[in-house]
C-alpha cells in the first residue's frame, strides 16, 4: 500500500521522476479541459440543451451562489478561479472509482500547489478590489504592532490549507486500503462510497475557505483579525 501517489514511479532518469502524482494531475487537467470544450462547443441559450450542459450550468450556478453567500459582491468575477479549484479537488476524488487511479490530492506537492494558488490570488483580488495602498494598510490594522502577526497569519493559513487537504485525502486512502486488505469481499463498495463522500466534503471545505479568504481581502475596512474563520 502506497501512502502517497509520489511513491508510484512510472519512469525515472537520474533526478527526473515521472510519478503517479504528475501523471494523474495532468491527466485530470486534460480530462477537464477536453470535457469543457466538448460541452460548450455547441452551447445553447434556448430550452433545448444537452444533459451535460444542464449539469455544468447547475454546478456553475450553485458555485456562484455559494460565493455570493460568503460575501463577495460580484461572484461571477471569482467564479473561474474558485470554481476551477472546487472542480479539480472534486474530480480528483470522483475518479477514485476507476481501478488503479490514485488521487493527486493525496500528495502534499499537489495540495501545496493549490494552496499557493490561493496564497497568490488573495492579495491579487484584494489589490484589484481595494487598491494597492488600502490593501497594504490592512496589514497594520488595528495597530502597526500587528504587522508581523498578520504576515504570519497569511503564511500559516496557506500551510493549513495544504496540510488539511493532504492529510484528509491520505488518511482516507489508508483506511480504505487497510479495510480492503482485511476484508476484501465485504467492504469495497461501502468504503469506495465513503471515500467519495470524504473527497467531496474536502473539496467543498477547500473551496469555502478559499472564498472566505478572498472575501476578507476584498472587503473594505476589514481588519486582518477577521480573515481567518474558526475552522472545524
């Protein structure tokens, strides 16, 4: 049993390794890109729509509504970034139904990359919405003494996003692997369903936390102490 897809090496030449994390990450991105192109190439604005278009519109509408409920005034502006994050993590979990597939979110390198995307997006959206000067002022609110603590907060929540997603996905895979080894004919379907549920919940949590961070960064007159929500 592999604890991480990083341990599955398909090809290696010196220091260069082609592991399962890279293969399944790029494969997942390819599936999502090709799938979106196929669904939207004959997109219809009338009542006659394909089932895939209806499904995509439902996902986009629900995601946009969630972004708005968190507090972002123009949710469509943030839908491409936040929606892509959610779909990637969710699809990574859904594809576990295929034998031999290992979710790339079970690798710390993948979850760290996703967290870094959020780390960069938060100040970018904050600067676009509030201006460069006003955004920087938020780091010294309510007093200049808070500057180092606010910087540490930015870094620590990025680390928390990466480690939380990685830990939950890896632990779920370990539990399923152990139970399937002990009782291979009783629990496979149940544990696969549980793994799918866990993956979808983690995708939603990652999406919501990213949305909250961006909402706090773009909100005018918001102190940095309000950025980090109470996390479960």
